[in-house]
C-alpha cells in the first residue's frame, strides 16, 4: 500500500506570496492532519480534517487554512507569506476520525522556504 | 495547556551502549503518550505508544512506561545500533483530540560504531 504522499517536496516563495501544499493520504484513510516543523518552535499542530470537515485547529493565524476533498486528499494554503513561515510541513493520515486514537502515518513533508 | 519536555540533545553513544531519553509531560486530562522517530529526509514514524497509566510500549528493542505519578514516559533501549541514529520525539494526545499531537522538542541521537 502506498504511503502518504506530499507535493511538492520543495518550494521556494517570496514574502507576500501565497502557497498551496498537497497531501494524498494512504488509501482508505479518511483523516488528515497537518503539522509545521521549525528549528525554533519544533513540531506544531495546524489542523485536522475528517470527511471534508475541519475537526481541530491549532494556534495559527488565519493565513493558514486547509481543506479536504471527497477523496480524502487535502490541501493547505498559506497566504501573505512571512519569513517565519519557512518550515517543513508534514501531513499525516489515519484510518478513522473517531475520538479513539488511531496511529498517524506521516508523509515526508514539504520543505517551504520563504525569501 | 498541554506540553511535553524532552531531554536536551544531541546524544552521542557508542554501539551497544544503553540509551535513556527523558520525557515528562503536562496535561489536563489522561493523555495517550507516544514516541516517534524521524530518520534523515523522512517523515515521522511511530515507534511505540501507551494509552493508560502503567502501560509499557515496546518496539524494536525500545521501551517506555507510562508513569502517571511522575508524569513521565522515558525511552530506553538496552543496546543501541548505528541504525538507531535519528531524532526522537515524545508526544501526547488528549481524549477527544486524538489526532492533535503535542510534541517535545526532539532529541538527536547519534550512535558511533
């Protein structure tokens, strides 16, 4: 079974631009979560989607948004990019969106550099 | 709010040495606890987990015990290998937010032959 895929793997943007990152979960997985990883702040939860609905959201400004499609693929968007948005963005998928814990399977990430 | 505090790195060990990476947590409820590993250029992989007090998670020779009284979940391995070189993250999730993980800062482990 193919793992979680994220595209693109690397991205360079300039301040003020916007960016869209894509995540394809493992086949059959309906929950997708996004995380930001930076050297200074570490790994921080952005949001989780299940059945096209946002279930949880981390403490990030409104410039960070996401969505999930009917095939469970997810995108996240960052508008008006700032230098501090440079990070590795990780996507994780889980089989179900219930409250009980399901293992999250992480993709390799998208490395975003903002110049 | 929730938080996870991990032992500062980096940690450098010789092959076959004993490994301990300390992890303590603060949570409002009764969280589930995890150790994740990140190899260079790869995403995170779940190493082990424990969902209630006194549970012991184990995998690939690594172990960690959920200690509610000390709010700890220390990672141990009796004999490390060069292939264990990676970054290790301790994490927790609260009931009701099962896939919202709070991570520690990570500990870089290097094992020398």
